């Protein structure tokens, strides 16, 4: 199985994973993955475009996103959505430092700057972007008819 095939399988799992969290609520979720393409226009300015991923290789940048919408007639309070990062990617270093993440397979969550992981020698070290296994968003309330998008940048390992 090539890297793109592995990635496509993981992306499919990612886009369906948040739906399980929302089964009891009138929230619809739709996930997608876009490749980040940088070009330089005639004036020399860098243009960034999000496109459907084609062949991807280590170092390529992606944006994982989930669109959400409250299709019910009542507000949904404390809506929590957790996305596992597919194994072939790592959280990009320019990700929002306020993101709530897990570095232990989804057992605990916090800001990356506040988390530690076990080092190879048995001591602990500060967690890094490559250690992130899950990202979690908590929306205090999603009003009827309200929609939005949650996303994070990633890099192919």
C-alpha cells in the first residue's frame, strides 16, 4: 500500500470519527482534507491555495477540516468534537498554540505547551507537534441553524 493509499484510508476514518460523538445531538458533521499549494504570482507574491490532494509525499502540508451545523430546533450546549490525527501526519508547527490536544492516544488533553511525554531514556520531555495524537474542540453552545468549521494544519511524516 503506497503512502497516498494509506493516507486516503486514514482521511476517510477521520471524516467519520467525529460523527460518532454527535449521534445523540442534531449536529451534522462533514470532514475533508485539502492539500496546501503555494505558488508565486506575476508580482512575486506568494499565493496559497487549498486543493484536493493528489500524490502526496513526506513534507507536504495538508489542512484537515470538519464543517458542523446544528440542524435541530434547540441549542446544543457543550458540544465536544475530537479528531484523531492519522498516523501518516503530524500537527504542523504553525498550528494554533491554543488548540487542545492529546499526546497519549486521547486519554488526556491540554495545550501542547503544557504537556509532557516519556523520553527514550525514561525521563519526561516537553511534548512536541510530532507527539500529538488527537485534537479536541469544545463549543460552549451551537445555536439552531448555526454552522461553522474547525480545522488544523498537518504535515505528511
